[in-house]
């Protein structure tokens, strides 16, 4: 860690804490738009870690997770913590996943100074934040009308990343490939190890997802030495790596009656839902193709042919234990 950290031409020295606005662009109303950043540095050298949210502007749980982390006034004893509650400020303003140019920011990294609006925003984040960091935690939710069980997605073939994923403290870990243009891909290429936290749904706060996220980020910061470790009297939530996951899709269009819920263990051949016509005709009985855990699902009872309904993760012989630890997570975090 260098003696002085420079973000958007603001120098932050060891032991300092500050709020910074990274200028992004002007709206056509002549209003300045910027990315708000909270930086906290310790006197002692150590890793630099960023926590980011709202890369997709309608994913709000992460904003609340970072707000609560700031309110906790964490005592950073080593290294540097950079908290970025809103990366895609355009999307947050418009309650939209995308930027005004209809591009997905998380397919636009590492970006460029002279590219599209999305490319320029991605470049701002890479040059001002990611290039300084050894580690990052990127906070996400499911898409609109779709909810995810709290889970970590990461390159679990990397031993250090796998260790961090386990430390976060949620039961479900998914070995996720790097997607072209994603923040995770661009950061990894720069040597920054990244965890992606998925939990809840777009445009909604979910208390379990938020509390699990706050707890998980603190676990990572303690493991990396930024925060002092403390012993917890609560039973440890064990993480498990999914062998495979897939979405079960609708074969027809209609109204959905569900028979399963998020986090539930299901068996091969189990009826998950029925799709009916408005006049009451049965269009499809939705069946689980394998035994597993429901880690994502659609949230509205309207479905078009081909829509993804249930995201099932497969854990093999560990599925009973995974289900137990999902229940433990719900009991531990919300009590």
C-alpha cells in the first residue's frame, strides 16, 4: 500500500477517512453526475478492498448493505476499505438495470475513455477504484421479478478465492465462469480477486439478504486483517459448492401456481408448479429434473413460454446438509 491513495484527484493518506465524488458526466440538464465513494484507511499497511453495489441500477440490496457498513463506523486497523454504494448512478436514478444508452454496464468493462457512455463509466470505475485494490466484493440481486437465495459466485478453482468464498458465510457457493465484459473478468485480469454476492430481487429490500451481506463482508474484512477478529457464539454456517445448476423453463404461457419456495430442497420428479390458462385449463405441470436446492425463482405468477421459473442447484450427497444450513442461515441471521 503506497503512502498516498489518489482517487479522482483527491489524496487520502494513511489514517484518513473521507467521502469522495468521482465525476462521471453531465446530464443534458447540465446537472453534474458522480459516483459517491467512502474511503477509510488505517495507519498500518495491508490489503486494499473495495465493496461495490448497483452496477445494475435496479439492484438495491447492495446499496443498503454498504449504507449499514458505513453506519457501523468500522474500525479499520490495517489496509484500506473503499465502499461504493452506487456504481451505475444513471440506473439508480431511473430505477433501471441499464444505462441510458441501453447498455449493460456489467458487459462493458474494462471500458474506455472515448467509448460509449457505459464504456466511459466502466473506465472511470476501473481507473479510480479497481486498479488500487487487491480484493473486491461486488453486490448483486436477481433481475426484476426474480429472486435469488443468498449465494456467492466466484472462480472457485483459485484456492485463495475459494477460501474467501467459504469465509463469507452463506451455504451456497457457485463456481461461475467469467463473463466477457463483466467487472469480475476485468478485475481478475488486473490481478484483483473478486467475489460476487447474489441475493434478493431487483427494486426491493430483502432483510435476510441484507443482513447476510453485511455479515459476509465483515467476515471477509476480518479474514484479510482489515478488522479485528471476534468470536461468535452462533453456530457456523457451512458453505457448499454446487456441482451444477440450471434453470427450469416454462413449456407454455399462462398463470403459475407454485408449490415450492426459495431455499427448499426438491426431489427429482417433484411437482414445482402448474401453469394454467385464464379459463382453468392445465397447460403444464412443471417438474424438477433432478434433486437439488431452489436457489432462484420467478416472483410473479405470469409466465411466457421459455421463461425461467426455478433455478435449481445440485450438490449431490450434500443436499440434505445444505438444506439444513440454509435453515440455519435464516434462523441465525434474522434472530
